[in-house]
């Protein structure tokens, strides 16, 4: 079953409380070990937030914890749990020590489970890079052949799809526990960092996205839709940030490393230079936090586009959002 046809995970009906004056809620951040997530953790802690951060490995998170603890007025409260394992979800919730109905903001930034897909995509690009280095150009027949193989990969066979769904499911398990205990309520914000590479964002924007990274984010988008449903049920505010590829992320690193390949592919169909919107993870993190703090809870559902113009967030789709990267695909 494809990511488009997969149904969102149903939630039990939860009664929303009446809205109360908004204070600085503690934040649960899933994906704090990632590059964008880590930047958000640093900024929040510097502003005095209490930030709960889930991590699968303390060793991976330890250096970030030490840096934040030494330079911040806020608190960072990590817990080690593999939310892919249902029996660890309740332990993670209890370790957070939240009181019943204490409002918490949920930042769902986790997007793992794509290792196999990224490895295969990387191998395809390496083959194109080798051809470029040997002959100074990429034959269109080879470009089409590699594109066809990548399109087959992008069909997401069940073995890959299962792994993708696992990550979304794990995020939603903990979100459900928070809702059932009243911690996600009308004073909460559910914040999701979507991207131009997610299938949901592509459908929403009619933007094809970079073919070489298309699979990443597919199931995260399904999780975003389910979290949107949860926000409606509990009265929480749902904030969806749609961002381009970022410097300092796996996607951004891939672009920097293989940019000559992408430029050679672009020349097969265009005389114009290859332009791709790129913002730093720090810029994106700052906009996310600033806009999250400013948002009006009464609106209920808010979309922002960030990173298309440096330092700018907008509710309207930017002019450069729908530009195809490779017109011949």
C-alpha cells in the first residue's frame, strides 16, 4: 500500500478543555539528536524553556546536553527510549514526570528509518559522478537509466514502507499517551517540520521535489496528518513548517557533495544555472521558534513556508517554491 493511500492512525476522542491564557509550556522535542532539532533545543534552552528530548542513544546526545547545560538558563531533560518498541512508550512518558493535564508543546521533528533508501540513492549518484569524472559529462541515456532505477526505488516496496511507517507510528504512540493524560490540550501546540520532499507537501504544493531525495519524508507526512487530526480533537494548535533543503542536513550535505553531478544533469535540459533554495539549520530553527511563539492559539491551524528567502517566513507560497529542478524528468 502506498504512502498516499495509507490511512492515518485513528485516535480515541479526547475532550478539549477551554482555552486559557498561554504561558511558556515545557516542550517535548522528538528528533533532538538531528541537526535541525539540535539547533532548536539550543535556542529554546537559551530562552529559558524546559525541553524534554527523547533519544535512542545517550552517547549520541551527550555532547549536545553538555553544551546546552553549560550555556543556557533553561533546562534540558533527556530520556533514553526506543519509541519503535511499544513497551518503552509508557516508560518514556513516566520518566518525563508530567502532572495530569499539564499542557506541553510537541515538536515532532523525528524522521529516521531511511538508511536503506538513502544508501541506494547515494550509489546511483556515485555512478553518475564517476561518469562525469571520467568523461566530463553525463550521457542522457545513462541519466535516464539511473532515473528509472530511482523511480523504481521511489515506489517504496513494502520492505521499505514498513520501516518508514515504524517511525511515524512511534511518534504517534507517545503523542497518544500525552493526549490521553490531558497533556496535549487547548493550550498546547503541535509543531511539525514538513519539507518539500514529503509526499504530502508535494501534493499540497504541486512541487515535484528533488528526485534524488524523494522517498525521504514520505511517511513522516502521514504522521503529520495524524498529528493534525489529534490537534483538532484536543483543541491544540497545529503548526506546519514547510521548508526547502537545508545546509547541515543529510539532504544538504548530499547536495554540497554532489553538486557537480546535479549541475551536469541540469545542463541536459536547461541553459539556466541550477538554483536550489538553501538555508542553514540555525536560520530554520530560529524562524520555527520565533513563529511558534508568535502564533495565535485561536487560529487552530497554521502553515509557514521558511527558508526560500533568507530569514523570512510567510503564510503564502513563495514564488520560487514551484520551480522544477530537473525539467527533463
